[in-house]
C-alpha cells in the first residue's frame, strides 16, 4: 500500500511539471537572431591556385576565383569570403561597395538576405573594430566586380 501511494504522489506531482516543460520547449527553439542593417565597404576579386595533378614533375594548376568582402555591422568590420558555384559566376547584383544589406551574424558565418528571401552564406575570415579597418587602395573604381 505504501509503495503505490508514494508512486501516485510522485506521478501527480510530476505531471504538471512535465506539461509545463512541454509547453515551454518549442519557445526555446523559436529564438533566432534577427537580421540587422549592414553596409558593404569593399569588394575584391581574388583567386586561389589549386594543383590539379603533376605531369613529369610539373604541376598543372587552375585558378579558382573567390570574392573577399568587407562588411560593416554596427561598429565591427567583418572580412568574409564568397565563393561562386562556378568559376564563370560573378558576384550578385546586390554585392556592390557602399550598398546596404540585411545581415544575420553567427560565430563563423554571416547570412546576407538577398532578394527573393534567399540567404547567401558567407564565411567569416576575420573581424575587427571599425576604427582599425583600413580599406585597400587597389579596390575597384565602380564598386562592382565583374
């Protein structure tokens, strides 16, 4: 009798707690960082040389292009990389120097909101305070890389 009465008390006491936990659990997953307003400061087109294979001790290489963007978010400048899917692809139209963008920052990634509710995932290379950022003098005159 004692065993069943004690078990009943534990069950009756823990059911409301379990129900409360189940009601609050979905709310914890719903917390997501919001988009913030940022600005593209600089765009540079760069290339990495990749060795495809060796032919009689001579490397056969191919250049793989990527873009390095400097993006200001509040008082921090993030230097990020955008790698196009194909080597002939260019930077999207909304990726010009001086253009305002919607950004969501993560630990190692910046998510830039693009037209059509799509996100561009950019890998953060480094970040620094706005006062320490020095733009390169070899930037494009028009602000758009093609």
